[in-house]
C-alpha cells in the first residue's frame, strides 16, 4: 500500500517539477521525460544511490537469488519509502527529498537522451522519405533477475545499429543511440 501511495506522490511531484522547470517543453515531451524518470530502472538507480539496498531485510532464498539487486524490488522499495515519507512528513518533505536525489540528475540531462533515441532516429531517417524502421530482439541471456537483451535496428532491411540493455526497451534505445552515432559521423 505504501508503494501505491509513493507511486502517486512521485508522479505528482515529478510532473509539477517538470511543468515549472521546463515551461517551453510541449506536453508530449514532458510526458516522455516523466516516464523516463519514474520507470523501474531509474527508480532502482535512485534506490541504489540512497543505498536502500543495504537495508533491505530478505529471506534466505530471496537473498541467494540476487533479490537485493533486482530492479523491480529496488523500484518498489523506493516508491514505498516515498509513500511512508509522505504519510509521516507531507508532500513538501517528499519534494525536498526528490530535489536532492532525483532532480539534480534531471538538470544534468541524465534522462533527455534516454527518452528520445528511438524518436530521434525515426525523425532523422524519415527526413529522406518514407522508411520502415524495425527493432529485432536477437538474444537474451542471464538469470531472470539480471537478464540482458540484445537488439538490432533495421532501416528497411539494412542493419544500422545494435544495442543491449537490462530490458527490451533499454536495448532498443541503445540500438537507436548507436545507429544515431553512426549516422552523425
């Protein structure tokens, strides 16, 4: 239940922050940026930055299966912490916490590149006319809690980039970023 509440408070505060700090950014871009900030891998990174993983009490089975490093668990923990902080100290305390932990990374541009690679690649390629862009998952490996995905991106039927990541979406973003890097050389 704390996770549910923390998720809602996080969405509100991040939305308010982006609305105030980026007044010229269109609604669609604000939505994409917010999604990049509040997604699982980002929240698990914030939890690690706060060293929350060092304080989790896990059963032996969960500990032995790598639960302490599992992004979904760290994400849930971060949201539950925000929910508890909200109940105990209110909205502005949560906002103050996020101002120290999350928003400096937003200001530093840590999320602008992640949200855009696939869209940017599509924009660049479609300048030359109508093209078909396809992402193909070519491989996945590793245990369930540390899975790695490999993706290739094709323009029409030509391979233009390869990428990898801890999720299919992240591997597609990496493939698009690598394709863009090659195109811009």
